[in-house]
C-alpha cells in the first residue's frame, strides 16, 4: 500500500520553466510560435517539430490557457511536452516526464491536489453498515465504509468526485487512490470502530497487483488490523475495461485474506455478468434501485431477484442509500443481509476520538512502514 513508485509525483514547473514541445505537424509548430511571439514568450524552434518555450512561474497559468486556445482539440491531445529548469533536454528524468500538452495543463490545474496530498490535507470519514436482521431502533454495526475527504488551502472540503476526476485527467489517479487507501487504514485504526472496514479502490490505479499491493498485509498488521477486517470495494467511478487485470487484483486480495465487494450492482457496467466473473463476497445494490423502493413494485421485483441470485451464489447483499424507515423495513423483508444509508447515520470523522499520544504512535508506525519500503 505504501509504494514509493506510486507516491512519487513529478514536478513539471519551476521558477523559470523550459517547455519542450514536440508538435504533430509543421502547421502546429507555426501556430505555437506565432502565439508565443504575440504574447511575449521566448520561443525557439530547435528541430523541425520541436519548440522550446521559456516561461516564468508567474506566467504559467496564462501560458497554458493561451496554449489551449492556440491548438485545436486533436493537436492539444497529440502534442508531446516535457519540461526542464534549464536548457538541457538530455536528462533521462526530463524524457521520462514526457506527456501530452493536455495532460500537462490538467496537471497544473491540479496543483492544489498535489499540495493537499503532500501536506496531508485529507482524512477518512466513516459510515456504518448495519445488520438487516437487527432492531432498526438499535442497529448494530457490521462494518464501516471509509469515505475519502480532501481540503484546499482554506480548509474547504473538495467534492470527492471532482478531485478524482481531476486526478484522472492530470495522470495523478495512482497517487490519489493510494493516498485514499492509506488514509482509510490509518483512520480506521485510529477510530477503533467495531467490525470490518470497506475501502473503495479504483482498479485502474494499480499497475501490477503483486507489486503495487505488496505492502498491504504488512501495513495493516502494523496498524493492529487483520486482513479479514478489510473488504476492498470496486467502485464504478472509473470503469474497469480490462477484466483479466481486475481478476488479477481480486485474486491477490483474496489470496492475502481480504474480502471483496462490488459497488452499484444494477447500474452501469456492474451487471449480473460481474457476479459470475468476479465472484465477490459482497455486493452493494445501487442506491437508485433503493430510493423510494417501498412505493415502487418494479424496483421491488428487481431487488428481490438480485438478492435471490446473490444468495444462490453465496454472496452477501448490502442495500445502500437507505433514507427512510419504510425503505429499511422493506429491504429487511426482501432478505438483504446488511443496510446502509443516511437513515442510520451520515458519514462523519472519528479522528477526535484519538488522543495526541495515540495519534503520535500511529503516525510513527506508519512513517516507519513508508521508510522501510522506500529503501
């Protein structure tokens, strides 16, 4: 989980940045140099398709905005670029940072996100998942889902969907997803909550399961948890296109003793074929099917059949998005195993339940894990 390769975030911008553009055509070279000349940037054509542009740090935002307007859609996505702090392009580091003009622009727009990761302006909140068989007036928690929260420089909370979308566009998804998974384990250990912890993960953020996830078991052990305490939940936000890659990730988790869940069954790509191919331990029924289900016979029939299919395949069912008592009662009657939603509790932070001494000890152990893995 603590992977030095995934956690490294390249710095593309300097006090005086040299942008090295490799343009797709001579026409695009002309467009770029004309824009630079008109706006006062120092531009030099070094080869037939390579243009070096020097930009001061304070002008980068304006320059990237003008670049976006200068190049049309395909050119913006096809133009390759890297940056250096001097006139030397030959370093392997600069070559390794080569990306597209579009991604570089998104990376600059996501600088606040990089700062939030590096300065630990994030935390994990938790929402309980309760036993459906229990008393609705005194629900008992089976598990808690970890929900990632980020904050900007002014401590304003950033919508998670926006943060992950921007991270994907700026090729920061690997670092952000790793940060979210690490945060979930850290904060769950701090909160000392009962039951299991469900941790969302994006399969697209994992290059190679055995490599990227090699430290998960040891990290969880260091923080006082067992693999059986943890369920990794495949989220639909970033769709998995490579089924074999996804199977490899889940195989690694299972062999390490973790549970596996699929989110949003009944919506998007999370269809019934996912159950046969991935064979999860848990499924979560999409909240669109749950909302208002007590007054909708059509939704009731769909959910009833989903629960029956899951039961025949020894998969436990979580109904999420429950907001009313009537919805909860009906899901009990339909045979759901667990219930989740605002009716029981909204997500909330638990970091205030930890003393300064306990927090220092946890952070010390986490730091030692990270340092060991970077050796």
